[in-house]
C-alpha cells in the first residue's frame, strides 16, 4: 500500500508540473493566433480569453500515469501484476474513449460543432467504455433495486455517461466552478478507490486532480488584460466529464461498501449539484418553450450572480455546498436508506432553488430591472 501512496503522489506532482508548464504555452499560442472565446450576451467574462486550457489535461494525465507505471515496473519495484491485470484492459478502453472526446472537444473549440455531433461522440465513447467492462450493473438499493440485467445495465450506463459529461460541460459558466467541482469529486473518488484497492483508478483520479489545480489557478486568478487567463473549453469539459462519469460508474461496480459508505452514494454524491442543476435547467427551458439544448443564463451560478454575488463569492459558495453535501451523504449512507437519502438531497435542492428564486424576484422588484430569466 505504501508504494501505491508514493505512486499516486508522483503521478500527481508530474501532472501538476506538466500542466503548469503547458498552459502558459497555450496562452502564448492563443494570443499569437487570436484564438479567443467569443463574447456574447450569455457570457459573463469580458476581454479576450482563450478557451483552449483543456488541451493540456489529457496529454499530461496519460503521460504521467504511463511513465510512472513504466518506471516503477522497470527500475524500482513491482506494482503487483494481479492488480494491474485486473484493471488494465478496461483502462485501455477508457483511454480510447477519452481520446475521442478530447479530439471532438478540440474541434469544437477551434471550429465549432453542432450539439448533435457531440452527442454522437459521447455515445460512441460510452459504448467503448462499456465494451471494456465498465458499466453500472448494481444500484446498491437505490429505488430498492440491486442487480440489473445486462440490457438495462448497458442502456443506463450510456445515459449516465452522456448525462454526467454534459452536466460538467454545462456547469462551466463562471471562473473555477467546473474545475473546482471536478477537483472535489476527484479527491473523494481517489480516496474511495484507494480504500477499495482499485489503485489504477485511484491514480487516474489523482492525476486528474493534478491537471485541474494549475488550470484553476489560471482560470480564477489569471488576468485577461495581462494575457494570463484561460478557459478549459469543450476540450477540457468533455474530457473531465467523461473521466468523472467513468470513475463514478466504476465505483458502482464495487460489490461491498468501503468504510461503510454505499458505493452508489460514493459514486454520485460529488456530482449531485451539477447533475441536479442540468435537470432543473432543461425542465425550465422546456417549460419556457425553449430548445433545451441551447445555452442560456438559468444555471445555479447565474442565480447567485443575479442576487448580486460576485464570481469570486458564488464559485466558492457552490464548491462548499458540494463538499458539505458529499460529506453529509457519505456519513449518513450507513444509517439511512439510499432512496430516502436521495429524496432528502432532492428536497434540499428544491428548497434552496425556491429560496433563491424568491430572493431574486424581491431584488427585481426593488431595482425594477429584470436580472434573471
């Protein structure tokens, strides 16, 4: 176990260093070639900001994992053949799927793609992942359901993969939000995988965390006027979203609770806020007779901004809420039925959004300006 702790630390530090070195070079190229995120009425940022930060994620993650594993096997100590063999085949399929979305995201950031093309790519990626043996076959008591037959398992896995990937993509609306929520999820996932003995997946979560931290710094604390601010774009959002969907689904394949935490609770609690938000937004758009796939300014972060919060306050407020909700769910999963716990989460979400909506309407009446639709 000690050697895997060292391996995870090494992977984390290597990704951290590589991403920290690549992002300034991406900024340099973006400003030389005028590759900026277009400003439109729904965008919050001002000034020329490149949206190619996500290009750094996948190369840094895959290089660090393969390099550390290779060096460890060749020069220092064996990582355990049985441990690697139990995961390496699925891991190869996962990497292949990530490559597809990484390239699709890059194409979207550079030339633009229709949402139908991105959906098709996400479905293809999810099918590849399922072919590698990573699919959800047990709900661990959610809605009092446990094992699933293979047909339902495949369909549900495709839907979850596409849903989670898009949830991360759509929550990427203010500085540091998508990367912060994803980093929090990676911390919880890396712990759960490590405690369950799935060290390769723990390494993937740790590597993803290492890629997100330098980006978070440039995204939140960078200055557009000084050419030091960058967005992750669809390349980053789709890549990170797919990785998180894979990690969450793989946790659901763990047979027994780790540290008393229900695997389904461990898998989806860190993703509840972006997932709840995307459902609420889609329902709001349909109710308003809008295309549910076209962007607008109705996400949870837009609500906080409509209350007068700054981005620097709204972002940590959502991150703190996600962290506390995850800790609460992990703690209570030993005492409360998973279905009841999900219902509690849903009620808390509805109450929070209702209170926000009332506060926004009160502010609109006072100011006389419609600040949220």
